[in-house]
């Protein structure tokens, strides 16, 4: 759940851009089409793309609420699972 952080999002983009490419995290950005913060989140995605910071962008019907996240939690777990699972 991304809160509006317009003042800090530019700083975060610069920090991510300045990391060595091998150390940059791949971000999964998901936002509901009627999310109150859609504009901020969309701009963050655009800024990342302009700075060649890899990210996965997903939009779907819904807003910034529990019902949206409940529908999508399976997608989040599938995406983050391999990253969070320690190697065997």
C-alpha cells in the first residue's frame, strides 16, 4: 500500500537510480484505478521508468482499501515469494 509521498518520491527515485544496477530492487507497484493516490503512484512509476529503475506496474479495478488488497494478496505472494524464500 503506497501512501502519497510526493516530497520523498523524487529522493527515493534518485537513491534507487544511484545504486549499482545489481543492487537495485525490482519493485512491484499495484494500484486500483480509483485509488485516492493513483496520481502519486502513477508518477512514481513514470519517474522510475525514466531513470531505468526496473518495476512491475499493475492496475486493476478498485480503490485504496482492504477489499482491493484481499483480491490481490495472492498475486503479491506469488511475486514476492521467490524473493523472500531463502535458497535451499
